[in-house]
């Protein structure tokens, strides 16, 4: 019975998602030179109300490389895929590329431990779906500090540190990095989940027309006069380009294009050393005075089948005009050929006047107004991340500087303490020597006094002895005289 239910579920899956994904554009042309890589991009969008898994591109062409080629998409989510094209020869062919995806059918799912890295581009992957009871380990692979912060956890990670969290409740948990404003999302589903199933009949295809050419020669492009012009709105100005083949092969099918610029000839062939003069006409297609009194820098792109593109800049100053007639301008403009570039320029010009028209209400993708702190400008998310990353790098440099200064202050304090202790010991030693000197001085004084007293006593004794002897002698002499 369970197998029958599972089979029925799988059949429902197969017939219910005929438009599971859309690819834009559905076909694309890439002109490339052999051995010179070039990137093209497509967008894959999940159009159903469930997540799809292991979305990847597949082709049998070895000159195609799909970057970030295994990812999941939640309902309504889009992802831009980069395709690197690098050919080794010259050819032209249509290449079919398949977009393959999986969807879950009912099984019991086992919790897992999954890893999310943090680098200079944010959380990798940014969005992840896990089974209830699974654990996610975040690792900081960047050179600056990051955090993993939500209503359920808040952990700062220095370089190389990890943080893990086990999710035991189903639902969507959005988290962010408080240092750089990177953000991510974890979708927790029940363990009674779905297994991956692939239906090849639902794979999507798109066509990539590859025109691989070989660089065989080189073009040199100069202006006959100059590349700086002053032109009033909706008026004409002519000038001349000089194109010369300075290589050794014939330059084939040279084409020129540029906004506001038309050219006197196209599809030019030049033999080696040959040059040609190409007239071009500039006509600033402007409908409103606010677009005047501005200098515009437009590009002239010169390309061919066997040379690298050459780009030359043209400076166009449109003087101030306050009385542009829309009717006259439209009459002048509608005399031009209706190229895609012209139609886009016309649409933009009209929308300047009629901003409320439904055609003009186009939502800008990936544009945010960053409000914390309030900044009165629109910034892309990349601008915000880059700014906050620079702030975090400066903050960490300042922290390292403070640590270094504090370390130096600590070492100086230690040196000062050592010097102070040495001075105290020296002072105590000096005081001790001084006391000893005082004591020695007192001893010397006592000895000196003792010897003086002895000398005086000896003197007195000697004086008395010799005095008495002299007195006795005199007395004897007196007696002799008397007798």
C-alpha cells in the first residue's frame, strides 16, 4: 500500500510541474575569439510553489564550463548562472544546454550535519533547506570578523572559528551578519519528507549559438578631427573616422555601432595596410530640457569577424535648451531607423514625461534603500555589503592597533616599574652606605679623641716626670753649694 501511495505521489509530481522552471533568455548568441574566454549569463526561475533541488546545467561541449552549477531554488526564487565559453578553434554552431532539476517525493528523511562557509561574498550557500534535527556548522573563511545572528542565536566568529546549531523546529529562520549585513535563510522541514526524483521529460533546454572566431589581424581607429562635440538637442553633426588594418590578414565584415550615432557604411573589408574613411552622424535624441546642459560620453564600437573590438569614446555636450518642442523633436527623431537602441532611448525619454504610464513602471531588481542608519540614496545590496565590509576591516585594524598600543604601554609600564624598583633599591643602598659612613665617622672620632687623651696624659706624665727630675737636680745642686 505504501509503495502504491508513493507511486501515485510520484505520478502527481510528474504531471503537475510542466512549467516548473523558466529560463531567460531561451536562446543567446555569443561571439568569441578562440583561446580568449568569455562569460555569458542566464537566469533560472522556480515557478512552482515548492522548492526544487540539485538544479544544474548539462552539455556535451567541452568548451563550456558552468560556474556554481549545483544549487536549490525555493518557490519563486531566481538564480543567475555564469557560463564560461573558451574555444580552441574557429566554428559556428548551435549548442543545446539542458537545465536539470529534482523534486522530492515522500520518504523518511534523516537529519544531517551541513556546512556553511562565510567569505567576502557572504554566506555560502546563502539559502539552505534542512531536515528537522539537522545541525549546521558555520565557518569563518574570511580575514575579518563575522557573526551568525538571529532570534535564536548570536555568535561572533573570528577568522577560522566555527559555530554550530541544531534546528529542532520547522519553519524559516532568517539570520544575518551584524558586521557586514550579509544575510541567509534556513528552511527546516519535517523528517517525514520527500526523496529526490528526476523526470527527464521536464528538463528545460535553451540554445547557445557559438560563433568562434580567430584573431587574425588588428584594426587602428582614429578621429579625422577630434572626438569632442557641442551639439544642440535633436540636431545633426557629421564627422569622420579613419579605420586602418595594421595586421597581415584581411579584416572581414567590419561593423560600427554607437548610441545616438549612425554610420555611412557597414560590413567593410580591409586588406592588410588598407584604410578607409567612415562618415558618422551624431544626433542627441532628447525630448526634455532637463537632459540638456550635460556632457555625454558615448562609445563607438568597431568589431569584425577576425579582430578584437576597438572602442573609441565620443564626448557630446548638449547646451542648455529651455524651449525644446516635443512635436518638432519627435518629427526629427522619427526620421531615424527604428533600431532597438533607438526604441529603448525613445521609451526612456517618453517615460521622463509620463512616469505614471504602466509601461514606465518597471521595478528595479536588486535595488534596496538601506535605512539603518538612514541614507537618503538608493544603494545596491553589493554597495551596502562592500561598505560594511570596509567598515569592519577598519574596525578590526583599529582593534589590532589598540591591542598593539596597549601591549606597548604594558611593556613600558613594566620597564618603568623595573626602573622604579631599581631606583628604590639604589636609594636604599645609598642610605645604608650613608649610615655606615656616619657610623664609621663616629668610630674614627672616638679613636681620635682617645689618642688625644692618651697623648695629653702621656704629656702630663712626661712633663711631671721631667719637672720633678729637674727640681730634684736643682735641689741637690743647692745642697752641694751650701756644703
